[in-house]
């Protein structure tokens, strides 16, 4: 494959992509792959978070993104000469360019402080690489960089009043010392980056390079490998770590070719299922797991928002606040199924009190309650009761009744090759039934989070509002109905030996 010269100038995001995978950098740099923008709640909160950060500064100049980059560059250069705080400045050399959230002039001397706004609760390596790139570029342009700071979310902040206390909500810290400690590492990466620009190689597959660590998630598999890897079973191996990569390099493509001595007991079960195309059931473990389950069972699922900027009193950043739940109840003796659902009207305030009241009224206190990864459901109720302790007796009575229906699938007491190594409800349900989430407008918890936050922030029309509410209820209902389907399937499998 012929390799083109690198396109200049290179952006900060392209550099970050190189540190993950040189192949992805090349594809993006050559405009052979466009980054997908996934909608999430952070998209809705960025401007509010940005405003909190910038409200700290006075005498600022905001460089608008709506003008051309040439105009942004000129406006930034003018702001630099005035030594004012620059928000959203655009900096470019012949080789690199970046926007910088905030560039703050030192009160004394000629130095500047680079400030990054990050709506996150903790720092990651990518953040330091971002600062490294920005600092590298500014120094090449003649700037003296005296410090690098990050404005991020204080995860332990608790909203006490209706308005966020900016000084308590924002965590401000210098990362200059960390950059110094990691200087050798980042300079080595920069050296590799410079060498690649001088002599680009595409694609690269060698295992000793920081690329192709997981070929299955390659940006463009046909470009990198000349073929799609979706049909190769080896990438469906559960908890495989480096094994699938090792096998691919050895020319192994199927479970049948995998040597048993490399595999864990659960991976051997998976191999057997894929070779025989039959599902596996550990009747002994399943019988023990479902022992003492009541004849009437309930299936519970919540949908929640977890805004980075708390909305409700006595909540903290990223805390999950439920706005919807679905409850299926099956009386196996009479074979009667009932369903209850509650979604809190978005134009009303805090949903927590009413959600808890509806749970108290509708969740049976003397039946087994199944959820999928029940830690989440139990955590939700525990936090609700912490705010409304008058319902502690309710929580105390139902807490022992919870069982995690995800556990049999995680433990490989049940496995179907149709799961393709995955253990999410969306993958498991169609592997054992004709029921799927296909066709629903909302098919993931993150989507539900985003859509309800849109309602709260009034970013929908009245027609959209009604449709979104219906879609949210339908999605949550499908989750608990799916649990009921799986439970019935398992009980039918166990029935011959029960």
C-alpha cells in the first residue's frame, strides 16, 4: 500500500490519537476516517460547565469559533499583545495547531499559564499528553510557560442550595510537577511521533509497537488488515487479554484451533459451545443459585441521569438520580404477569421522593427481586432512603430479597455461542429468545440518560417531549420484560431435575 506524506498542520487530537495507535493517526490525518460523535449528557452540560470556569476571570478576550481559523489566529495574536486572559485562543505553527481553553498572563513577568477545562472527576494520562502538546507548541512560538492548570469537577461536592457554589464545585490544580515527572516518557513519545512524520509507515501490526493491541476495535479494519475481523471467533474470547492478538498473529482464526492449555476453564466452556454450536447450562450451580426463590418473583430496572453539575439538593456530581423504573411481577403458580412503570414528569422538580413513594407502593416486600447487575438498583434505593429515612424499614425489608440475574451469565453457568462472548442483556436476550431490543428508539442506558436530560433542559419540542417519554418507558419496560423471559427460560431448563 502506498503511503502519502503527512498533512500539516497537525492538531492536538491527532497527536493524542498517535499515542494510542499510529494507524489511527494516519487514517485521521489523511481524512480516511471521520471521528464519530456520540451524543451523551456531557454535550448538554459543557456550556454550563464552561461558564462556571470562565466566570472566575476578569478582563478576558473570547476568541469565537464561528470565525475562520485565520481570523481566530489574528484575534489571538492581538489578545497576546494586550496580555489579557485569552479564552479559546487559536495557536498555530507550520507543523501543529491547537485551541487552548484559557491562557492566563502572569501578573508579574512575561510568563503564561495554560488552563484546561475538563468536566471530569479525576485526571487521566490523556490530559497530561494534551498539556504536553500545548506547551510544546507554545514554547516553539516563543511563549514562556510558567504553569499548567486544570479546572475539573470536585466529585465530593454536595449541592446544598439551588445554585451551584462555583468555588466548591470546581477543583483547581497545577499539573506542572506531573508533567516534569513524566517528561522522559512524553519526550520519547514525541520522538516517535516526529520519526513517524518523517517516514510514515501504514499499516503497522507488530506486537512490540503501541498499536493494534485490540485489532477487533480497529478504526477501519479493511484499511489496516485488508479484511473485516468481525467473522473471526478468536476476538469473541471472554477475558482473553492478549490471547486473541497472539492467536491472530499466529494465523489462528477459530475456537477449534485454540490450544486448550492456553484457556481458562470458562474459556474452554466457551470453546466447546462454539465448536458444537450448542448452549451450555451448569444445572448444579443454577439449581443452587435459584434455591429458595419465591414462587412470585419481581423484576426491577431503573433509568437515571448522572449530571456532572448537580441539579437536586443533597446530590453530588455524577450521582445517579432515578427518573423512571419498570417492575414486572410474575406469579408462577397462577402464571399471571403484572407490570407497573413510573416516569417522573420532567417539568416537575426532584423525582427522588415520588420515585421512592411509588417503589414503596408497588414493590412486594416478600418476594425475590431480580435485577441485571443488581448493585446499581440497590445503590439507587439505598441513596433514596438516605434522603428520605422514613422509608428505611421498606429498604431493610426488601434488601435481602435481591438477586443478580447477570451472575449466571458472568460465571458461565449459562452460555450460548450466539452471545459472541458478550454478557450484556442486549446480547444475552436474543441468544436465548425471540425477544430483542431491536426496533426501540432508545436501546442503551446512556441514550436514556441523554434524552431525559434533554427534557429537563427543555431542548425538545412538545411533540418530541411526548415521543421521548414514550420511548423511555418502552425501553425500561423491555429490560424488565427481558429479565422475565430469561428467568422463565432458565426455570424450564431446570424443571426436569427440580
